[in-house]
C-alpha cells in the first residue's frame, strides 16, 4: 500500500475514534469520591480478608520505600482483571477504566529500607508480599491494618506505573492458601548465583511477559543472593524493558536488514504512534510530541512540547533523559517485531500525545499500542525522507521543527534520505 493511501485510511479511522471518544465522559471525580465509599467500612484495627493479584513498591521517601500488597476488596472473583498486562489493551480499556481498576485496589503497606536483603525472607509482611509476587494467580491473604485507607497519588503522577489505589498501613499479613509458583520462577529463585539480567532473559525465553518479570524483580526475588533488594515498581518496569530489549537486540546483530521503508500506525488512549522501519543497521529513536492540554503539557495556550532520545548500533549508554520509561517500552516492542521476522532496521517512532490523554495510565499502553501496530496493515515509501514528510503532515508541528528535534528525521547519522 502506498503511504498516501495508508494515511487517508488512518485519517478516516481517527475521525471516527474522535467522534466516539467525544460521546464519553472523562469525569473521574465521581469515581474518586466513590473510592471513599467503597472502603468506608475498613478502618484501623480491622483484619481484611481478600486476595492479592499483585504488589506495589513505591519510590517516595527513598531509600525508605513503601512496600504493599494490592487487593481488590469486594471484587475478589474478578481479581485477575486488576493486574496490569497486555490483556488491558485487548479488552480496550479506557483511561477511566484504568483509574477505576487501579483505585479499586487497596494498597496495604509497610515501610522498609530499600537496602534490606530479602534473599531469604519468607516470614512476616515482606514474606507474604514475595509469595504473591512469585505466584501465577491471585493469592488468598489476610491483612491486619493499623490505619484507615487514604487515597494517595504521590507515587502515581508519571507515565510508568500510575495510578494506585487507597493506601492503609498494615501491621501484619498472612497467606490463607498456598500460592502456585511456576517451575521456571522457582529455578530463578533458587539459583542465587544468577545475575538478575540473566534470570530476566531466562523467564522471557520461557514465555513470561515483562509484566510478570518486573513484579518478581520488584519483590527482590531475582539476582545474586547478596544483591536481592526491593526495587520500586517504577524502576523495575523500566529495568525489565531495558534488559530484555538489549537481549533481543543482541540476537539481531548479524541479521539481514529490511529492504524497504515501511510505515505502521496505531492509536490508543489519546496517543497516536507512527513507526518507520528503514534499511540499514540498527538505530532507534523515540520522538514525543505532547499537545497543549495533555497530561504533561496542561497549559492549553502552550505550544507542542517535543522530546526525543536516540541510540545507534551500539545501544544507549545510561538512562535516557527526555522520554524516560516510554523509550524502553517502545524500543522493546519494535525489537520484538524485528525478531519475529529475523531482520534488523533503523527505527523511528513518533508518539503524538493529544489532549485526549488526560490522565497517566502507565507505559504499558505505549508497549501494547506499538506491539499491536505491527498486527495491522502498513504502507511502503520510496525513501525514509518521503515517509517522514508524509507523516509530518499528520502531526501538529512543522517538518522543520521535527527535523531540528529528531536525529533520524534530520539524517544526522547516516543520511537516511539516500535510501531508495
């Protein structure tokens, strides 16, 4: 399909999605008021019986961190749907749905020094938390509370692990059933001479997605014995995306390049993603365009805010500066596709964050939107430069502004306009 035809089809589909989005309410205040009602009967001194599908380790107050068991109190039969994973994309959850699911989770927590070695911790609150993190299904628990639940979004105003539900201090926790732990997870847990990176890649190779792996890492259940520590959820998500991404990239170092310039597109939750793959050795760049009125650029009178991060064939050294966790999530999704076709390529991802993205839901939506973009149709372009020019017409910045910000769009590395 030619790029012009592809863009016209995508434009019509986007218009229809905007029409449907306009018919929905983005009000979340009623939901937040409802959180107080949902947990009104729970107070300090109560013992709450529920199931826990996941855990959360905060970063506020680091190196003292909040470490919590998440429980959908009153929704135990549907506990699995409260776990963030790729199924949320397939179910088509909205931003409001994400807030409702997350704020329905009671975060029963304690504070612990992040330096605590949890290698052999199986008793008490941290022991129960570790058991929940290792299990492959929600686990029955009982938690004793010291205080009443209070909604606190301090750990949530970002685009990595946001948002979380009401938090209450816990004085103890016990299991009410034996958790089921998959054999590969037991292997990584028992082999305490194994570096964390190798253990992550082992689990990924055995069918575990990054969502499951980052929960295990967060609980301090991966790595060499002396290095096993609690890892804030926000950091564990990015660490797994980065580690697994580097592993997948390593498999492609000697792969044949793609031989055409191809363009994919997908939209989800007010985010529009354009992906260009071009012939050549691996290079990757994520460029983000954040519209005025969107979650990180709330001033409606401000201009579009641009951010970008780039890596060449040798990868990226150090943490990226401008696009944060979205960079690693997007890079992993692109690398997974290239791995599936046994090729390598130069890859440019353009992310337009519109005003419809009114609340942060986490970088899972970046990862899944790009993963699923490759399931759809795509267009081909004569040259990389033509592809950038065609897509630029659909973006709220000029081609000149885009080229000033983007390493790949400007051809500053290897003269991409020569392809074709």
